[in-house]
C-alpha cells in the first residue's frame, strides 16, 4: 500500500546479475469492489438466517400474546393477576417488534407498502416517539431543524422512520454521561432528500468506522447491543436506493446522513429547500 492506494507488484527477472523488470498495477478499486461483494454476501447470509429464526420465534410469541389477552378477559382475576398478565402482554409485544425488525432485515418491503410521503414529516414523527426515551436523560437536548416544502420521496415511511429512530437511540447511547445535544436535520441536495442525525457523544474510533454497518458488530458492553440496528438500517436505506454517510472522531461526536432519491423532482413554487452543506 502507498497512502490510500493499493498496488500489485510483479517482478520479472531478466538476467543472472539481478536485473529485473518491475510492474505496478493500481488495484485500489478492485479491492474495494471485492470488499463490497463480500459484505453483500455476508448481509444476504445473515438475512436468510434472521428470516428463519424470526419465523420460528413469531409463532410461539403469537400464542403467548393471544392466551395472555384471553386470560385478562376472565372474570374474577385479582389485581395482581391482571398486572402480571399486562407485563406478559407488554413483553410479548416488545419481542414481536424485534421479530418484525428481523423480518424487515431479511426481506424487501412489499410494493403495496410504498407510496410518496414527506421525509421531514417522517423524521418528525420518529423524533416525537423518541422524546419519550429522553425522560430518562433530562440533560440531553433534542434539536430539530427540518426543512419545509421538500419534494416527496417514494418508499416505505414506516421503515425509514425506523432508521431515524435507530440513529436517535444510538446517539443517546453514545453519551455515557447522558448529557449533550442531538440534532436532527432534513433538506435537499441535487435530486435527493436527506436527513441527518448529529450527536455530541463519545464518537467512533477510526478503525471502527468501516465496520459500523456490519451485522453483529458492536462496541457496546454485553447485553446493551447486538449490532443488528445499523445493519438493518443500512439494508432499509439500500432498498430505497439511498446512501449512508458517516462522519465521526473520538470525543467529537458522530454524524449519520441518509440520502434518499427523489423521483420526478418538482420544486414547490413558494419554498426554498435547505441544501446539504
């Protein structure tokens, strides 16, 4: 390697005195393409595994949830029993949501789930849900800078909302002292709309940046993360024809930007969309 370039060296001896012809071939793009192909195969394999596991878990979860709801309807249940059944139902629903995330990771969204929608509204809805989690971290400030009048994008608003929520949760977890600022922005750049989540947390080490979207990669302590969150988010964005951009440094927070293409761009006559810096 030389700087950011990778070369393949070939040596051809020409004489017994040690004379030789050396050739250098730039294989940087070839290596990058190979790495992306390996990552794609890895994501496909994990997706198939996740789909199988999710289906196996979903059936017993459905039974647990159904029986808990039926038992709550029985007359004569004590308050303690009803409270226990509420906890069972809540836990089963939470598990089903995790299973649904695994299923989204393993399959493409259906065409009937896709439509045109306002990306800023989608981001705002996800941020609204996230505010409930900020009650446990009152020192963390959430700032919204959402552009109005953006062209509508086409896709699954629920899935992209899941991406926003995942990025917000990661930003909160990146603040060990639960003190800082999370900024959410939206705007437009050359036929693509974007949303961006920036935090003032611990940041990501340079050696970890190339791996943040890999399945099961996580730097969180055991029990606090599986590494599937960003892998699922990456799959959703890729499925929408979008692009992820990541900027971070230790001690300087992190910025995740998602760009989504706009089909048949039409500019609103009374607005001036924000531009990506």
